[in-house]
């Protein structure tokens, strides 16, 4: 399973309570009210645990975390940076 599908499953189960019909790759979590502040913390912990990355506070911006596509790209960058180090 790829990163985007893994994150999608997490969001559907934990934030949308199984109703993922409206969740597309580009659906904004903020604009649609999908992820609240508590949900964002849960998402960060999930990403760190699942992908073995460390997410810094200054990386918690919409450009990295506002939809599935952005999260997948962010995780791939983090994994690439970790592998290069």
C-alpha cells in the first residue's frame, strides 16, 4: 500500500468515521473541516510512527498537511532526506 492510501485509510477511520466517499486526493482538510486540532496531532503521531519520520513544528503548515496529495509529497520528501543523511 502506498503512502497516500495509508494516510487516506487513517483519515477515513479516525476523522470521517468510515465515511470516506467525499475524500479525494485534493480535498482540503481545513476548508472541509475534516481534521481539527486534535485530529492534526493524531495525524502527526500516526505519520511519525508509520513512516519513521520526525515532524517539526514549523513543518505543520497547510502546504504540507492540508490534503492527501500534500501529505504524501511531504512524507516522500522527509523519507528522501532521511535516506540521504
